[in-house]
C-alpha cells in the first residue's frame, strides 16, 4: 500500500507522532520555575533586551503559549520591559499549523485558570483564541531536532515532552546540542 499510494506514507508518519500536550501541564513545575528562576532571570535583563526561548517538540503550541503567559505575568510583577521570543518547533507540520492558528477548544477551561483565560484568550464561538500579545511572541517552525540546525543564544530551552520518546543514542546527541544553544547563564528544563 505504501508503494502504490504515496499519501499513505504521510498518514502513517502522522500516526507515529505523539501529540500529547496541554496548557500548564504539571502546574507545580511552572510555578516553581517562575518563582525560583524566571523572575530572577528577567530582573537581571536590561530593558529592551530579548529573552529567547526554544521549545523543541512543541506539538500544537500549548507549552509555548504557557511559557509566554508565565513570562507576561512575571513582567507585571517586575515592571520590566524585556521582550520575549519563543521558538516552538516540531517535526509535525499539522501540529505546527495548529499552533500557528492559536485556536483551542472550550475544554481548555479545565487546565487554564479563569484569570488566565480572561487575560490571555478571547472567546470565539465554542473555542478560545490566544490574544495577539501572546501570539506575537511565538514563532513556530517545522524542525527535526536531530538533523536540522538549532537556535543559538538562548536563555531557556524547555524540552519537557520530547526526550522520553527518543532512544538513548538520540538523547546523547541532543543534550550537548541543547547545551550549545544556551547562553552561559541559560536554563534547561527537561521532563
């Protein structure tokens, strides 16, 4: 079937991908990161600096947008004017397209607080759309983290949902890559 029907190759590839993600997955880790690292890191930046983040294996973008929301909350607490740039990458084109749309079902109200829903989302029919101030921070692209060149000069690499799906050989290749991409005082979050 794969030989006679090339579109089946894409369908099979998409079936092999794992798109498990949600907003603020494991909320305690987000709070710990905010209070123990992110606030301090933002305070150490100069106004008009850019805080650069990479989320490899971002799937449909929930983690990218969660980090952007957390960052905006930290800016409110610090009165800082640091900019944010979050690169979300994934090998799955369909997931990246969904992340770029930034439209999510009503059911996200089960994982996003009412306060965050009000501030960072706008209701559109039976869906929620990420507000422009958050969407403008996020840049999504298709990337094979093992083969394609990485980003550089990053303040944070957040890889909470990728390494567990890779074999040890691929993990050993990726971890030094993450180290290379980070600034000297950069942070790495692993799942």
